[in-house]
C-alpha cells in the first residue's frame, strides 16, 4: 500500500461536475488500495475574481488581508471535494493550512513553507479517510493566513509529499504532461516520458507554465518523484525525477519561450567599478527581478549595459534607471518592450560542445537576429524580436528534437 | 473612551460600495475616540450561493464540510472591510473564528459559543487598530470550523461584547430598530426607543426577524446593552436593555406574527397517562421542534390533541403521527397548513389582568376565529387562519398600541 499525494489544479476543479469527476477518480485510486492526500486549487477563475474584488476595494490592498481573502478560494474547493467524496461513499475530511500547520514565513502573497505538522493528517489517514488539503495557503508564526503565490498549490502538494514521506506526488492538470515545447505554437512538440529535476527547473523558470518553480526545487531537495499528468485521461504523463545516466544522451529536452520580457539599455555609461551595483541596487530595492544582464565594454572606456525585466515591472524599472542615468554619466536610455526570450534546455549540454553554436546557426538560417544571449550549465537563452517567437521555437524544435519520432537527439 | 462592538449584517455589506460606506462609518466612530471591534456577516446573497453549491454537490452534504464552505462568506467580508479601513487611513486587522479562539461545541451548522480568548483582540486594540472579526463562525476543541446558524453573527457580536466587557453592542441592520409590529403590514407600526431583553426574546422567537434569539439570550445573561439601528442613517435605533420599572406601564410592546406554522390534530384519542410522551417523543427524536400544543379532554374519555410545527417539518411530523395513530387508538388525523400565529408581547401583562381577554375580544369583533391559544408570562399567542394575519395584526396594534401617537398603553 502506497501513500500518494495528488494535486488537482483550478481547471480540474472548475465546476461542480468536474469536482465530482475528481472525486470519482480519487475514490477509484482509494479503492485500489492507496492512502491518499489530495491537494486542490481554487476553482478556475475564482482567484482572479477575488483579486478583482480586493482591487475594486483599493488599488493597493494590504497584503495580509488580501491573503485572508484569496485563501477562501481553496477553502471552498476542499469543502466541496470532501462533500463529493463522502457522498460517493469514500470517507474524506478537509483541512486548511492552519489546521495542519503548514507553517510559513510572513511574506504575505509569496510565503515560503517552513514545516508541516503531519500528525493530524496521519491520524485521519489511519482512520481510513482520504485527506483533502487546501493548496496555496499556510499560516505564519502568529497564526496569520499566508498564501504561497500563483501556482502555490503545486508547492503545497510537494511539501506535503515530503513531510509525509509519500511514495509519489501526482500533479493533475489540463495537459498530458511536460512537452518538448508549447504544442500551441509547435505542432511537432511531444510529451516527455521522463525529465530531470534540473531540466524541469530551467523549463519552469524559462516560461513553461506546467509547474511552479518552487515546487520543483522542493521535489528536488526532498527527492519527491513528481508525475505530471492529465485529469481528463488515464494515460501516463511525465515523470520528473532524479537525473539518470541515460538522460545525458539527449542534447535538448525542451524548447521554451517567454513573452513577458522588456529590455532596457543604458547607453555609453563610463565603465567604472561598482557600476552594476549602482544600477541594480535600486531596482532590487523596488522588488523587481532582473532576468538577463549583458554588459559590453567598448574601447573608449564606456559600456552599454542591457538588461530585461518582466513587462509588468518595466515602467517602474525605467523610472529608476532614468533617475540614475545622468548621475551615472550615461549618454541615454534605450528601451524595447517588443522582445521575447527563447531557450533550449537539456542535461546533454553539459557534456556536448557546440549545442549553443548550433542554436545560433539555426536562428541565423531562419533570418532571426539575436539581441541578447545568456547561458547556464544546461540551458541557452536568447532574446529576439517578439514577432519571431513562434518561428524560432519551431526551427529550434526541428533542429534539436526533430519531427514526430520519439525522443532522439540530433 | 469606550469599547464598542458593532455588527453589520449582510445587506449593510452587500457590495464593495456598501463595505466602503461601513468603513467610513467605522472610521468616523474611531476618530471620535472609541475603541472598536466590528463583526460582519457574509455579503448579502453569499451564504445562499454557498449553500446552493453544497446542495448541487450533494443533497445531504456533511455538516462539517458545509461549515468549512459557509465560513468563507464572512472571511471574504472581513478581509474586504479591513482593506477598506486601511485604505481610509484607519488601521485595521481582521480575525477569523480560529484566530481569536471563538470556541464552540461541535454541533456543526448550529454550534454554541463556549468561550472567546480576548487576548489577541486586546493586543490589536492596544496597538490602536480597529479589529474586524468574522461573525457566524467559531472552532471546536479539535480546531474544526463551526458555524452558529442563520443570524449567528448577532450572537458573535454579543458574545464578543461580553468577553471584552464592552460598553455596548450596536447591531446595524437595514431597518431603523425594533418596531411595534411589521411596518409592511401594519402602517401604524412605530419604532420602539427601548425594550427589555425579555420582550425582545419573545418577539424574536415569535417571528420578528431583527435579532437572532440566541444573541438576545447572551445579551441578557451578560447584561450587554444592545442598540439595534440602521446602517443607512445616523438616527438612534432601539435599545434592548434590562427591565426598568417604567416598562411595566406599557401593556403591550409589540404585535408579531409567524406564517411558518402547520397544524396537526390527533382526533379522539383515548385519554391515558403518557399519551403526550408517546406522541411527542418520536417527533423530538426526529429533531422537529413542536411549537404550540393543546389537549382538550372530552367527557367520553377521549381527547383531541393538536400541535403546530414549522411548515418545513410538516411532512415528516405527519408521517410520524400517522405511523402512531392506529396504535394510540385515534379516530383519525386532521391537518391544516393554512394557519398562522399572531402574538402580543409586553412586560405589562404580568401585572395587568385582562390583556388576553381584550385580545380575544378584539379579534372576535373583527370576525376572526381563534383556533389555538397559548400564553406565557409576557405574551399571548393565537393560531388563526392564514388569510386573517394582516387584519389581525392591524386590529391588535390599533387596540393595544394605538395610532401614530408615541408609545402609550391602551
């Protein structure tokens, strides 16, 4: 008998009928003999509705109270799912973050889980019940309700799996698993059977929406095998697991993109020690995450300093940079919000030379100009004009991942 | 400086604008120097929406999970009100039932408050904040969420006022106070300035919807002065307070009615010891509250036993009685669902004879037949045909409470 944590996302519990379907699925797994802890998100659209309510009340609602508000979304779902399970003859009980002490820090809206008290869940499982836990929420040391940020239910599920020493964690979603690329723009994209935590981390942080980054970090740290699969079919999905030797044979596991990028360039800044700190310190203080940074020193002792930020932070970041530009001695500030990032990810890049070069050549052959480049051990990202995103993803996918054949490195 | 508990009902917080109005009102009171604890209900319609969701999921949703679901209604309101108050520059913090340990028994859906831990509220007040508390909800000894039943937020407010030794408890609603009768059917009805707990208890249990019965019991027990008043005006409402000598001068304080009555008669039952217990035992076991009971022994050793139940319980009660009727030797069972109860309430009835007689005479003069009579120390109720309700209320109001003059006993 295994202990499995299952997580169902907002689309999977989008209305009463879908919740009933989830209950049927859970009841079948339970009948097959597994102990089950089920983590659910808010019904699709509900979190947005609540955010809009808070925003209607005040454009800058205080974060503590917003978390009190948002956490009701998952509370509604756990109650409805527990009702559906009990109605289906499958004894179940719901728990909220504070009831199973999903202890977090006090960073409202983006709290991090510190610990989970497994006692109460263990007791309920011991009574033969399915335990339904509200995702996305926790409590801080003063019993204030916190939330974990968008996609936080994934992290709730993985953290519960780790705390309970579960045999696995199944992430149910509306797609069939992790794909080599976005099937909406890349018709040759195919489902991956297995992928390493490291690759999944890169894919998630590069724009793949299938898993919250932090949930993958958690899974990696506590070695929780993740199974990403569809709520609406019985097919196997994608296993996210520890690296295996054979994985290095695949040069590239995925091609991903992110349209949420805006570019800012400080033009011809006198190059001096501490320049980067003076530029990025105030931006970090404003809680803006800078993504890619490129600095090119010229012969004349000046440099062009270019970086990207999420589009939503662009105006704030620009205001900060402009306020600094004169003092830094820059000749000007250039911006471009019409850019996007395309990346390739793969463990094989560590041991095979020439992957990045092949990427650049492929893009050049398609007539796509590269504006910025950034590399890490297992990924290469480029910033290009936004209009070329679909084309870039398709040619890179064809070059590295081929057509419709099963996984095969080029 | 006083400590005041204010409670705002669902209509008062029915949408974002109304919540903003409540925030403005609270902020004014706070600026005037009072310490404030504000209890709120769910936004109007929200509890019904949630009940419907539970019902859609299953016709007999388990009570524990239903409470998890329903308690989100108040959680949304406290968050929004705290956001509105903070936005208005009035520092505020929201608390849920479990955060201030509104400890109840485990009777889900109709829990009773056992204690409240005032520590956290006291600390927040000490910090100069307005404390916003979710009404209607508590936690049992195992940290399960409980709800107090319809109108439970009144009880939350009074219990908080008692626990905090508040100087008063203001119940804000969409009417201007407690009226001598229902203004919708009795144009001469007028607002009462003061009324005793005892009278208010009778009025509430006889169908006046302005306060939950249990909240009045709580207020009486802990001597919390209640001020029932309108959210939408600054006018004084009705004070519900301890009995004062002058109150006895008023024979009748209110005329009330209840259409939610159905009548069942066991015809010509052999009169024997234990008959009532054998009839009403099984009905109580089915959790049906019997209201009025009348038994008239005839000369022939048989009796007609008549009682009333809420219309919603009529079919169940009838089935139980019919199952028993043969065994009890009854000649038959008669029913009437087309009845209503009209009552007069007043402390003066204790010391003045003839009040009931005047009531019967007044109804007779209006041609209204009385089907059942029930009396207590400070009220007299009659059951009449439903079609006469409005007429009965008006003639009784005219007879005891007169026209538009200020309160005056007839």
